[in-house]
C-alpha cells in the first residue's frame, strides 16, 4: 500500500523534472534515477503482494494483485535497462543525426517517463475509466516518441500508430461504457460499477449480453493496442521507426500493459459467461496472430521489422495460451509474457548498436557478427535463442508449458496449429540469425557505442538465461497469483 | 433509482429525435466530398450530442451530466471544429476529401453498417426502455460510420473527422446508457480527446511538411 | 539433489564434472590474463574424467545396478527433474562415456586461444546435454537436453564462422532436427497431459493403458521425431552435411553416439513405454533401413571427402540399426519372441560396436586430415609411414567398419542375418517377403561399404603422398596418439569377445522383451555366439582370429625353413613396368570407385564434364580439366521444392501489409463487423 | 572332437590347392594340342618364389609385410570348417556361411589395400576393378548360398549340405539351379578365370587380379599365390558340397570317407574340365561387360531366393 502511490508518482515527477531541467547533464541521471526507483518500488510492491495478497487502495481507484505486480515488474525491469542504454545511445544519435536541433531538450526523457508513468497507472488502476485514460495517455506519449526522429518514415509510422490506436482506444472506451451499463443497476454509489473488483465480485449478476458485447469491443480495442492480428498493422512500422530504446520498451512493457488491460475484461467475462466463450475468442485471435506473423518472419529484410513481427507472434502465443484455459497453459502464457520481454528488449537494444555500427537496418548488411564483434555477436546469439525458444533461454520452457497445457485443452487443434507456426518461425529466424552471426564480416564494422552500453544488455541476457534453467520460488508464486487473477 | 427506467418520460421522444439527428449528421459527414462541409457536419453532430446530454441532465437532474453537456458544447462543438478548420485552411483552403468510392456507393455501405448495428444491438433490449432502445444502436451505428469515413477518405484531416465522430458516438453511449460516468472519468476522457486531436493536428502538419500535402494514400513507404 | 549409493555419486560426478568443464573456459575469459591450463588443459581433463565416470555408471547399470535417480527441482510446474540410467539406457550411457572420454582426450587445442576454449566449452556442454538426454526421466528435462544437444552440436558444426558450408550445414541440421523435436514434444506433452505427470514412469503407465489407436498415433509421432536423429531416409540429408563440418572429436561423438540417441528414443518411446510397437511399425522401419543402408553405402563409395565418406557410412549403419529393430518388431508381432530377441540384440550390439568403430575412425581420420591439411582424399596419401600411431587406429577402425570378422561391427550384422534366416524359416508373416530382400540389401550394402572404406584407407594412408603437406605430415601429439591407440582396444574387444559382450546386453533386452532369455546368445563357456538356438549355427570370433594367427605363424615358420638365414627383404622403387612415374600416376579417390559409379549410374545420375584446356597433337591433349559430381538427389527433388513453396506462399502473403492506412483501418472495421456478426 | 578330421581336411585342401590349377592348365594344353607343363609345375614355382629375394616398394607401409601371411592364414582357416568329406567338419562351431563370406571379404580387402601400397598406376587400376566386381560378386555369392541356408534354417555350412543331400527333390528345384548358376559365375570371377579375367595375361588393359600383385615378389608372392589357390579350392569345394552334395559322408567310417573322397575328387576334376573348356572355347569379355555378367549373377540369386519364397511361401 505504502509503496503504491510513490511507484505511480515517481515516473511523472521525474518526467516533470527532466522537462524543467532541459538540456542539462542531470537530465539523463534523473531519468535513470527515477527508473531505478520505480524498479525498486515495484520489487517492494511484489514483496508486499506475495506476503499480503491482493489489496485495493485510494478509495477503490487502485488495485494491486498478482497480475498487477507481475506487469509492474515487467514494465520497470525493462524500463531501467532501456533507459540506461538510451542514456548512452540517444546522445550519440543526437550528435550524429542532429535530431535535437529540431527538438526541445529533455523532452525525450520526459516523454519516456510519462509513458512509464501511464503504463504503471494503467496497470494498477482498478477503475476501468482510469485505466482507459492512462492507456490513452500512454498511446499519445508513445506516438510522440515514435515520431521522435522527424524523418518521413517516422512521421508516417507515428500517424498510422496514432490513428489506428486511437480508434482502438475509443472502441475500448465503448467497451468500458457497456460494461459499466451492464452493472448499472447493481451498485448504489456512482462509479462503483467502474471498479474492476466490484465487477469481478458481482460478475454472476452482470447482464451477459452486454458483457459479451463489451468484451467484443474490448478485444478489438485493446487487442489493437496489444498488436493482435488483424489489428496489428501499425506495429511493424511503429517499432521499426521508433528510437531503439522506445521500441524495446513498447514491444515489451506496453504490450504487457495492454494485454493486462484486456485480461481484466477477460476475467470478468469468463466469470460472467463461463470461460469457454472468451477462451475460444482468445485462442482464435492468438492462433491467428501467430500464423499471420509467419510469412513476414520468413521473408524479411529489416532487422527491427523482423523483431516487430516476432513480437506479434509472441503476443499471439500468450493470448493463445490463456485461451487454452488450463492452469498449466495460463501459467506458461504469463511466464512467457514475462520472459519473452527480456529476449525482445535485448534484441531491440542490439538493433541500436549493430544497426548504427553497420549504418543499416538491413540484416544482410551485418553478417559475421560473431567475428566482427564477439561481445555483440554473443548477445545477438542469446537474443536469437530467446526469440526462437531454445534452451537454455526461458522462452523454451514457457513456450512448451503453454503448448503442453494446450494439447490437453479443448483447443488441441489450435495448439497443433501454433506448434506448426512455431516450427516454421524457427526455420525463418534461424535462417536470418545464421546469416547475421556467421560468415565474413563487412569491412570496418565497429561498435559505435562505449563498451558500457553492453552492460544493460548483459543484464537482460542473464535474466533470460537464468529463468531458463531455474525459476525462483517468488517468481513462480508471482506468476501463479497472476494466473489466479486471470482464471480463478 | 427508477430514474433508470424513464419510459413514462415524454421527453424520451426528444431524445429519440436528437439521436436521429445525431446519426443523420454523421451520415451527412460521410456523404461530404468537401472537407469544410464535413467539419460542419461534425459540428452539428456534436451539437446533437450536447443536446442529448442536456436532456439527460434535465431528466436525471444529475449535475455532472449538465457539466458534461457544457463541456461537450465547448470542446466538441467549438474548439475541435475550430482546430480542424484551421488545419484545413492551412492545408490549402477548401480542399476536396477525395473519397475512394463515389458518394452513392458510400451511402449504401453506410446504410449496410447502420442496419447491421441496429440488428445486432436492438436484440439487447426488451420492448421498454425507449431511450436506450434508440441510443445504443445509434451510437454503435455511428461508430461504424465514423470508421467507414476513416477508411474511405484520402485526406488526413478527414480521418481525424471520422475519428472524432467515433468519439462522439461513444460519448453518446456513455451519456445515454449510463447517464454519464463519474465526473472525473468524463473529464479525463474529454481531456484525452482534446490532446489526441491536438496531436493528430500536429502530425497532419508534419505530414504536410514532409510530404508536401496530406494525401495519406502516399504514406506507404513502410510495408511488408 | 539426493545422492544415494555409489552410482548416484558417480553419476552426479559425471554431470557436475561436465558442467564445470563447460563453464571453466567461459569463466576463464573473464579473468584478465587466464592461465592456459585453466582455459584448456584442466577442463579437457575434467571432461574426459567425467565421461569415464559416466562409462562406469553405464557398465554398472548394465550389470543391474541402477541407482535411484538424482532429483532436482528447478521450480517449473510439475515434478522435480529426475536423472538416472536404467536398463534400457545403460548401453547408450556406456557408449557415451567411452567415446566421450576418447573424444575429449583427443580434443587438442587448435587455432586461436579464444576459438579453442569456445570449442571446448561447447563440446563439454554438448556432452553434458547428451548424457542428460540418455538418462533423463522427466519430460521437460528430456526436451531441454534434447534441444540443447542439437543446438550446441549445431554451434560446433558452424565453429568455423567464415565457412559458408558450415553455416549451411548447421542451418539444415538445426531446422530438420527442430522439426523432429517438435513431433517428439507434441507426443510427449499429449502423453504427460493424460498422465498428469512429467515423470517417465507415470507416462509409461498411462501409455500402456491408452486405447490402441491413440497409443499408435503417439508412437508414430515419436517415430517421426526420432527417425530424424537416426537419420533414416529421407530425413537423413542433414547428417552428411553436418557431421563432417564439426571438429573431429565432435564428429566422433556425433556419428558414434548421437545418432544412437535416435535408436534410444525409438526403443524407449515407441516400444518400451507402450509395451509393444504399433502395427506396421516393423515394416516401415525395415524398408527405411534398407533404403538408408544402400543409399549410405553407395554415396560413401563415390565420395572423395574423407569425413563425408565416414558420415555416409554412418548413414549405412543407421540403416542396419533400423533394419534390425524393424525385424525385431515384425518377429515380436508374429509371436517369435526369441528370434525377435536376436534381432534386438543385433540392434543394440551393432549400435555400440559401430559407435566404437566410427568414433575411432573419425578421431584418427580427423588427425590425418589435420596433418594433411585437407579433407579431400586426393590431397592426402602415404600417411601410414608418416603417422604410424594414427594409421594403426585408422586401419583398425576401417577394417571394423568393413564388418570384417573378429572386429566390432561383425557380430551385429551376423545376428541380423541369423534373425533373418530364422525368422524366415519360422514363417513369420510379412517376413517371408521381406527377408530375402533385406538379406540381399545388407550384403550389397556391406560390399559397397567395403569399397568405400578401402578407398578411405588406401588413398589417404597408403601409396605416395599427393601433396607437399601430406609429405610433411607428422603424427598426432603424444596424448592424442596414445588415446587413439588405447581406444583401439574397444572395437577389437567388442569383436573378439562378442559372446561375452552380448551377454551384458541381457538387461536392456529384458526391458524390451521381458520373456527373452539373453543367456542363450552365448554357447558353452561364452566361447561361441549363438542365435539363441542350440540347433542353429554359431561363430567363435576369437577362435577364428586365433586360427588365422596360428596359420600365419606356421607359414612364417615354413618359409624360415625353406630359405635358411639369407637376408631376403630389399626396399626399391615401386615397379611400374619400367617407367618412372610421379605421384600423379596414382589412382585418385574418384578414379578408384569410378567403375562403381558407372555401374550405379542410373541411380546416382552423376555429372561428368571433360574439357581440353590445351590441345597438343590431335590424339594427346596437353592439359585437361575433368569434373565429376554426384548430385544431392534428396535436396534437389524433395527439400528444395518444399522450401520454394513456403517462400513463394510467404511472398504472396506479404501483400497483406501494403502500407496503406486505409487498408489497415478496413481490417479493423472488418474485424469489428465480423465480431458483431459471429462473435456471440 | 575329431581333431583328426579337421587336420585331415585342412591338409587335404591346402596341399591339393595348387594341383587343381596345374590340372586345369594341363587339360587346356591338351585341348590346344600342346603337351603343356607338368601337373606339379605349380609346386615348383611356389618353392622357387619362396626361396627368392623379396623386393618391397619403398613406399609400402608395414601392413604390406603382414598381409601375405594374413592372406594365407585366412585361407587356411576357411579350410577348417568347410565340409569337404563329411557333413560334420570339426570346427563348424567357429565359422559358418556368414563367417566364410566375411573371411573371403577380409582377404579381398587386404589384397586391395596391398595393391595400393606401392602407389603405382597398375595397383590402383586393378584394385579399382577388383572392388567394383567384388561389390557385385560378394552379395551374389551371399544370396546364392543364402537360398540354401533359408531351406536349411541355418547358416551352418555342414547343416546346409546335409539338408540339401537329405532332400534330393530340392536339387532340381528351379531356385536351386538358379542359385547354382549364380554361384558358378561368382566363383569364376572370384578366381579370375575367363571370361571375367585371364590368369595368364599381364596386359594392363585387361588384368584384374594379376595387377594387384604386380609389385609383390619373392616369398610374399608365394604366400599370395598359395592363398589364392587355397581360396579357389575352398570356393569350388563349397559349390561341390553345398549344391551337389552327392557322396558326402554323414559318418566318420573309413569306407564312407573314402567314397566321399572319390566323389569330391571327381567333382573337382569335373570342374577343372568345365573351366578348361570354357577357357579354351570362349573369349574374355570386355571389362565393362563384366558388371552386367555379375549383375546377372546377383539377379539370378535374388530370383532364386524370391522364387523359393513364392513357391514354398
């Protein structure tokens, strides 16, 4: 409880400070400090949740349970390395591309922290309206970040992102309204019907017709935000155009946040109409996303677009796993949501160093990384292992747990389709990776960033690999609590 | 609490009337070739929305709805159209929206969407509760129409118009179904909407300065 | 970790030893200036020692001492990981230990410091994964080990990061193996879901209780998956690509042990767990085995790359294994369980015997290739006089792989023939049709393999060196040479003491065919090998070896008597009918088996082109260029079309993402409409 | 354990091996209206070679010095379990059909390696041809005897002989005759006789077996020659006693043994006549026709096997 408000406030305050500081050598430090503080507070929150269980705060506006704690950890634990890397990367880019000439100083940091704050609020919000507002805020902040470099591509990507996500968001608002209405008669005091906890507890009495309608709109709306096919179209453009640290954050933290928002609706619907119906829809969209990503992963020239499609595939896998509805699958899905974030963030951060070093975003322009730069090459290999899900990366275990739960469930067909998709994706990704890692390196490739920029990536890699061979009890308990929230 | 079942209200007919006007203005916007005309249509749409809000406020006597109505008038019927108009002027005056398909075909499509929306949402209500009976279908229909506008127009600004129409529709649902959400929420929603439109305007500007005009069909450099 | 009994300690020692050996070189790179011993010598010795421990565990398990499995809970859902050999995995663990020890002892550091320690670390990790794969008793652990085994060996295949051949090989290997692993995992998880447990014991219990149709479906999934590792036609393409590219010590483990992991999987998951293999399983395996045998031997015979040749010979022997297992299944299906036992014994015995021989072959040929500076046989030659230690090992392994009596590959094939004949005369169902062809195929394949291996040793080690490097070749470093020589004992022992050794397979045989009495495989005093029938035929490899030696000595004595004490041996230039020829007059590797290539032209479809570079007189061109290649049939006609189809489809599908915002909005609208229409 | 029988048949085979060649040569000479060399000439040659100085190529490896002894050792070992006079050869437990074929293969391998020792053109050439032909001959031989083994339910040579003898009807069964033809072709090629090879020529374009020993001299050559002779006689004995087991003794009574000895010698003489006739009547075939010849043998053997399956299946 005591940890919650500071956690939500530290980021916005830091952002304001950055804005105030402008171009000062303190600005990056403030960014790092607030990210670190957020991570520390999130850890404290997890400890609180594990010991004390779920609790509601701020007069029912905020609510913390396993899912919240887990997503908060994902958000903050990814934000810190990204910010760390960015503090080395963005200045380099600025002086190479003169971006800051067109851009008020300190605003990158401010926007990043604003995004972080919005995501945390959206995660911890109990009031669905508040959650909606926070996610909309996150969308706006990230849209500005996507357009950070004002080159045509960036503007185009930002425009598509903004338009598509705004539409999605407004559909989500309609969903919120419908849910609110479906419970309108139940609760006396105004606004109680917007509180997720109330709705969950009273799910049985809700009007299923409206709940279903609400879930459909939420699926389309927040689904678009989470990048589920076929609402995913904005995603490759945005991820490939956004500054590297931002892309890393969006493909992991923002994805987790939007999914958790969707999961709130899912939980209520499952409790109201019985799990079969929403599970079916989840499985459908999950499998669709995985299959849809396959061709773009097979035939792809750009590294960051490849990662974008891979994150569509992973989001699909998580959704599908939850759609399976068996405890094992849900556990696997949430575990995958957690562990894939580290793999993806690592892969995106590498895009910065390697892409800038090779002056290209095309994969065939940086072969032989293992030889060109053993450190980056090794990290790239680890990232690849994590993305395709090979041991000892944690994604291996999570993927198989998710599918293992699936084979047993009523959606065995979807599980088999997903397995096939995974295999083909493996073919595609291993092909691209074999070309990036091996072969004769290009002349004059050099890691453009100081060696310190490897540290955050090593940290991500370490977590990824450790979670593949050992799952500490607290993490396991956390994931189990989160699974409890999704499907009690 | 019986306020929630205002069948006996004579005013419900006015609400129905306004809801019809709301939908019509949306369709009118969808039928426009000219940008400024579409913006005007949106303005009427917002006015209808504000009136509905006002009526509901009177009916229920809920203060925050009255406030919401005022806000709607202020923001949706005045500020946003102004912003959009300024953009449109900067974008070369009374430009043409250049629809992909001709107006009649577009109208047919919109009609189909409206029918779909009504058929899917009517079923949700019993014979009674007339306000709801008209408003939710209208709002869903308008949502689809707004989306259709976004799909079928080349101009960036037209897509903004479609988007704000969608927002209106949802706001209609909020007001009519639930007699308004908690005030704070509505504030936030409106604020976000405002910022969003401002941002969209900003990016329309950027598109112009990078592409030289606002034909969004040219924004296809990122593919595959 | 629960340590119980000597075996538990030994196994734990092996596992931890390999783990440390894997981590040491990595950690050493973190130290600013690590001592060389820490980077290579120490981990190498440690790994070799751990493999010896593993071998001991395997032998004790063969003797019936199976420790309660080690348990460790990594925190994932489900039961703790359990690790321990049982009767079935025992022979494989023993094989792994023996070959592993040799391959680490022979793993001399080559090239850059960094590369060498990286290779060693990967090698140790690969060994660890393989040990875990053989001893895992837990679904998740098994899959982790299985995939790690593939991944690490693929990394070793691509250890030369600049070689595009290595990259292609590693990719094909990874891709096909992963597809296979997916089949395995599908079956395993379906099973564990029904069992509600990840433990093999529970799986077996459930598996046996499943309705026949479902059990059969699972068994076929397993078969598909493990056939990839066993490299049965047409899933074999990765093997001749990948095995040669790895460093020689690793190739030894790949060909000698890892291929047998496929056999282990087939026996464990398609036979032991369900109690009996599904219908037609035997027939399919026999046919696949026949095809693999002949293809492997044929391609080996026309191959000129030393290590590829050995890889193809592995393909041939994998075929023999599949044939034996298939026969066993057919016989068991027909109720001839004692003959089925003979076939199974053949499979297990040949698995180990071939493992020894092939590992020795790869180690020694690897040394020769390293010394001669090329894998191409035509760049070697005359090494026997330059690398005596290596050439002895190479000779023994070559003769063993030829299936010559009293060496490790003979007894297995003999048992196959026995089961063929007995099964035929027992009139066992389809066997009456299959047996003759199987016999013919086995005989043909062996004869072709003989040609291939004679070429290998004859061209590389005998005659005159064909290049300066080969002429300047030196024998392997002392440790490696002694390793090779001492490892030579294993294939010899496995051949000479066949009857005794066959008895040691009683435990695994009992695990598969409970009512089979393995003691009947050996005759009186363990001197003769029998097909489990007293009235059948028998062989005594040791006796044969003794007789040959005896008569050879008699001949020596006779000559001594015939010619007294005159000096009789004189060295002189080779006699070429009076002409003085240089080394190029020797037959080339391609030339040596050209007649075979011509005979089997219709199958091989090899391409030959001859162009005259410099005309001399009309009948004698001064310089010619002769090219000859045997096309890769399966890649061209089976795999390339598939890949092309997939890529083409993807190209088409990419049109979904045209970049048009309106289209994307239309997707959203359509989704919404669809949901409204059919969502509820 | 009748050690006597073992020693007897071994000595018999080893001693008579060179003689058979002499007999064939003599018959040929007579057919060509020549007096020909004396029947015992071969023994004299062997003794002379054994006494001669041996020249070894400077490129030869230590293996080259061992091979000749191993060749002879293997050949003689074959004699210990081949049924010559009786269906109860003593050492049957040590070797059977498969072991016999494997030992023959071993000799082939050693010979091919020996040919490659000197690093000369002829060695490689003949080794190459040798490998190609034996790659077809070995399976054909295997198949042919396999046909009998299937009927005898055993790969034990003596049992096969006994089984064939016990079932006279089997002698004229199509499969039996086909197998006999196949095995005869194999024997002809294995022993390097016309029409596959010509033992007296040294013309490099045609020679196969002679080329492999081109660089071998002195006592090594003597050992090789003798080993070849013994191997040839063993093969002939196998044909004689497995396919046409008339007169072979089931017991060890002297009378039966004597009869068996006569029958055996008679069959060998018959073979000699046949070989001599073919050699003087037919010409050697082109080298690249030989594979077809052997392929035919393989095919015949396979047909024999399958027809057997179909008729008795």
